C-alpha cells in the first residue's frame, strides 16, 4: 500500500528571526526518531536565483549541498538536525520560480495565454512543493516559507499554500510560528501580536492548524487557551517554544509540548510509538556536563556577524561536546590582527581556524595568524581560503617566495601558488559557476587527515574558483608542506599538512558542511582533540 506524503507548511508571523528553521528541523528530528522518512525544504521570497551571490553580511553563510547548490543557511540546520542530505530541490527562491516560468513562456509552453502570478507562478511554486513528495521517498515534506506573513514578497507562496491546503486536505497542515513578547513594565506576556498575525494569515485564506509561540517566559495555560480560542486552533494546538540555552534542546522541548503527536493526529498518521531519542539525548547529556573549556580562535573578516561562519561554529561545537569540552570560541578580526598584537590575541588559544572567504580584505591578518601558529606549533585548521592562505604564507616565509600570492588577490604575482583553474578562466557569470558540491578525495595513508577520517577515501563539498598550483607541488613537499589529499580524477590538491607539527592541516573543501549532531565531521573532532591535548600540555608546563 502506498501511503500519501503529508505536507507540513511552516510560516512565521510578528517578527523575523523567530527560528522557523529550528522548529522545522526539530519537528523533522522527532518524526525521523519515530521512524518516518522526512525532508525539509525552504522557500525564500527573494529575487536572487540562489544566495550564492549574496554578501554574508546580508544573509549569513552560504551553505552548499552535496549536489552543488548554493543554499540558504537553514539547510545547514536541516542537515545537522536530521542527519539527512538536502539537495537543490530543498531550496527554492522567488528568482528560481520566475526564471522557470519565464523560460517556459519563451519556449512557448503557455502559448496563447497571459502569464500571471495566479495561476502560473503559484502553479510553479506548487510543483516545487510537491517535487520531493513525488519521489516516493518521504512520508513528510516540511516546507518552510521564508519571511513574515504580511510581506509583499511572500504573498505568492502563501497563496500556493492556501491552494495546496485545499487540494491536500488532511494530508497537509500549517504551523504558524509567532512571538509572545513579555512587557516588563506591565509584567505581562502579550498575546495580541499573535492574534493579529493569525488574522493576517486568515485574510489570505489560511487557517493555521498549530501555533508555535516563541517566548522568553512560560505562557500560562490560561493565556494559551485564550490564544487558541481567538485563533481558531484546538486548545492543545497552541504550543509554546520557550528560549533554551542551546538550539539542540528544541526537539526535546517540542516533544514535551506534543508537537509531534499533534502533527500525527492532525494528519491522520498512525503512530509508530515514541521517538527513539537515545543518541540525541546522549549528546545533550554530554553538553550539559561539559564544563572544562577548549578555546578556539576563528580568524576571519565577517566576525561581527555570527551567522557568517554558522557551519564552522556548529561543527566546532559538536566536536567539543563529544570530547566533553565547552567550546570557548573567540572571533578574531583578520583586519585587526598584526605582528604587534599577535602574541596577545593568539597565545590564549588552544587551536586556530583560518576561515574561508573571498577577496583581499583581511588577508594580511590571516598570514600573520598562520605564521604565528606555525612557529608556535598551535593546532591550526585552514578551510578553503584558509588553506590557500596556509600555502601562500608557507611559500613566502619558508620557500622564500616573498611575492607569492593567489591570482585572486594579485593577478600578476610572479609566484601564483594559488591560481584559477583552467576551466574557470573563460567564466564571466558569477552565480553558480564555482567548483561546487561534493568531490572525491584520496588521502595519503598515515597523514593526519587519513588518520582522522579512519579511511583514505572521502567525499567533501567545495565552493571555490582557485586551486593549489601543481607546478609548485614538489617545492612545497621538499620543504615540508605535504599535499596529502587529491582528487582522483583531476589530481587537484585538496588537503595540505605539515607533518611533525601538532596539527596543521588545510582543506580546499569545506568539511563543516557535512558535520551533523549525530555524525560530527572527523576532521573537526581530530582538530579539537589536538587542541585539548595542546591545552593540557600548556597547563602541565605551567604547574
Ligand atoms: N576565494 C577563494 C576561491 O574562490 C576561496 C573561497 C572560499 O573560501 N570558499 O578559491
């Protein structure tokens, strides 16, 4: 018997940044723990085709899926919470929808018809919503609608949700996430913004089935009944989501509030019993007991914005937690780091990450950090641009090539140790044209990287245009920096390291995209172990 896929829509009201991605991820986590097959997709109401061309200051980190889609950072949450890979189909923007409709119009698919928002744009949205469900691989497709109800941009998406709700009946439901603010002067939680936001949704023809109420204080049962009454939801369907110290507790909180039970009941889905949360709870238990810190510095230029390095932060956090440590993460602004303050800023650290990035700004600070860390033998991890900087710093200060650079920073450098790949040279479009997505990598046996992974064959995700220049490989290897990972097909260098150091590894790929709570990336766990060991050595030397 084929079971119908159930579609769950998650909308947001009152204010943005309430954490629709975390609620969607937590619900998926619970349903998976109950034995269902679940995927989550994000619809973003902006015109960009994808977030790949967005400045991190605008939209935080750009996440990369295994099939090479430059995606919204919420897809990172989805993967970290569910341990399931997402793809291009899991992230759709208004731009993609319009592009597809306009392509069809040019091909003549709508010949004779006036192409309109309703039905053509909404049909295209609906087609994208159902695309994952149609594969037959999922019992539940959770669709998060970006933005806030009332935005002009999200109107076509909400109209598509209204139509789908009507078509799918009890095979679908709408969860609306709102905010219940606490007004200190009145010493009261206020339910009015939620009522207004639900009214707004109702004006668009959508009746939410479940309300998730973000709050800093416990909402009394009486207030919840009041909200349920005013908003036309079942009395137990006004679920509170109180602030918790870590997002990874949200699934547990949502289960306590019966969110997963409600979803099963309202979609007529037979229950398979309580969720199996064992490994997740073990992670939370470790987190609760991790008191001793491990201090990691992240050297990058977007340090004012936490979300710019989201996946790296989370990967470090997961690795530290599994090693029973509290992550003490310090952001070090690469533009402010120089030889005069390097000692002061870097000596308290047990390990240093040199961040990915683009362009010249802040690059000199990365070289300062790398030289200092190499000379002081601090565990150091260079990721993408961080790896490229590792190579450049080594060329300048060890190989004696003072003007070595990447052609990204200086197109006429006499020593282009990092250079544009041949196939990139003819590309002029910026969007979606980098080396993107998962590529195989063969590791040298006995390298730090191979030991960390416990295998010599890995696959990791990329997002870059520039590469290690093979012409210099021999000189690096002779001087002591080894190329220990390469792509089996193209022989591009993917991993460099300096053997004999405590832990000095650079990866051209981004291992942070594959690190999940239940399956942390081995390079991060290995790096954190090295940092802890180094800390203990420093402590022993002091006493
Ligand atoms: N700017 C570098 C390149 O394009 C590195 C990119 C990155 O760090 N993601 O190769």
